């Protein structure tokens, strides 16, 4: 799933490509993908795109007058930037938004796989829609305060991935950040001392900063089928740990897995959750 660095860099590229253009129409290709009934997409026709922006993992097209189009790619969503716009309906296509003037361009939202969780919202001025419940951004002081003060029994891995706690961090950068901080994925927030909390903040911000620097090297939209090759730890089970050189390990769940190293857990392996109890 694309996370903060992918979406931030995408917003920057789309600002350069679509900023100042006119939204001519939105061709709905997958009816379940539109998550709002009002305003209708047709009411956006003729509106100028001021810029593309990001909040958490959401891409935002900010329009003159204050309306916005919010797009969430979820696990399998991808985007193509078409010039000129195509007339085809690719497999998994959800919507094609066409922008003028000539030469026209289009932004195609499509989805790999069968989950069909990617979607888009038309937000009236002042309407936060799905953004209303998002937590603070990782580079905000509010996030740092949360890390310093949270004393719950939630596991750090789960806590970081909760978009209501912090917006924009998913499985990939959580794996990378916890490895860099040398924290067990299953340590609880209550168990962290002051030094560990400082490392956690610095590591989250560090992996996101490094990830953004890499993502800014992309061109076009975000159309690749797999986006995980650029992580340092996530998806790299069996490869050397960036911190100590030992082989990275995994804990498997029903639909995903996390990657870690025993240098994060005091030398103790974490048992596969599907097979036995967790070792702490």
C-alpha cells in the first residue's frame, strides 16, 4: 500500500502536471469506487485545479472555490497519467478524470487484485469527509507528544499503523522504523522508556524522509504493480538486517507479514503467530 512518501511525491508531481488546468469531467468506470453522493462529480466541470496535496495516505486535488477530490489507493490502487486521455476501460479501472486545455491529460485510477477497496470522494468546501478522523502527521509536534505520553498497552507495531493515531504510516515504514529504532514490533507503548520514545520519533521521521527522497526520483503517476522494492526491511525477509547483518525474520498473519530482526528483540525470535504463541 502506498504510504506517506509515495503519496507526497505523487502530489508534487501532479501539481506540476495538472496545476492550473481545468477539470473537464470525471468518467466513472467503477461505480462502487465513488464514496460520496453530493456534490455530484459533474458539478466540478470547468473548475481550475489549484494544486495536488496530501493528508495521510490520501491524495487531494484542490480545486478553485474550495472543493476537493480525495483519492485513497488502499492496497492495490494505482494511478496512470495519460496524455492524451485514452478511451479504453482497463481491467480494474475506477475513474478517469480528464483535464484541459489541449493537449488534454487524464488521471486514471485503477485497482489490482480483487479487494476493490480503493476509492474517491468529492468534498464540498469545508467538508473533511474521511480526513476528519485521521491522526496527526508524523512530522508534527502533536505526534511527538503522543509518543512521549502514550502509556497504553497497545503494541508499537499496531499503534503506528493506526491511521487514527498517526496518519500516513503503514506496514512498510513501520517495519523499517522499528528496525532502525531497534524496538520489538510487539513491545507495548507502556513499556517504552524515554530514550526508546525519542528513538521511535526520530526513526519514524528518518525512514519517511529517506523514503520521500527516493520517491521524488519517480516520474509520472504511481502505476507500478509493486511498490515495496524501496523499503529497507519490509519484504526483505532472509536478507541481512541493515543494523546488525543477521538475516531478517518474519511473523505471518492471515493477510500480511511483518519483518524484523532479533537485534530488536534482545536476541529472541518471535514465533509465527499462526503456529504458536508469541515470544517476547
